[in-house]
C-alpha cells in the first residue's frame, strides 16, 4: 500500500500592496506599489533591494536581496520596497521574481483609482492586496 504525500500549504513570502493616495502638497492622486516581506524582523528594519523595469502597461520587479536601514535605531517590521507612480488607469501586468527567479504575474484593471484582479497565478509566493487610502 502506497501512502499519499500531503501537499503543504505554501505560505506567501511577500505581500504586494497596491493603493491609491492623495498628496495634499501637490493636490495629485498617485498609486503606491509596496512590496513587503510577510516575515516581521524584530531587531532592525530592512529594505528589499529590487531591480525594476516598466513600460506603459507592465511593471517587473526582481527581488535581489535585503539591505539594512541606514538608521541604527532598533525597529521592528517587515522589509519593504515602495514605488510611487502616477495614478494607474486601465489594465496592467505586474511580474515579481523572487531570489530563486521564480515568477508570479498578476493582471489588474484600474478604474477611478480602484483595482480589480483580472488574472493571478494559482500558486504564488506573493499575497496580493488592493487598498484605497
């Protein structure tokens, strides 16, 4: 009799958050793209080193590692990467590559500052969140 191997639920390593915010100083709306680790660091905050590329309708982020914050003050929290872009309108494709060069691609349609997921991978190392601020 052969035993079936149970498939472990794959936990997301990163969270990709897309939000809209209004800059009071410039009176302009922007989209904020945040990539953060799901792991919370207890001693210091880290920044995610990312090699990024984008064109009119796609963004690509390749994670290259972590770097320590320049401040030596102990602080807890996830490692983060933040990119601010003009307000997204229409359909965009977002690809994120982890350190192993595994790729997760999402397609999201934006209308009036709100996003709707059109396509996402069935298994991914990324947890996707769409927020409004």
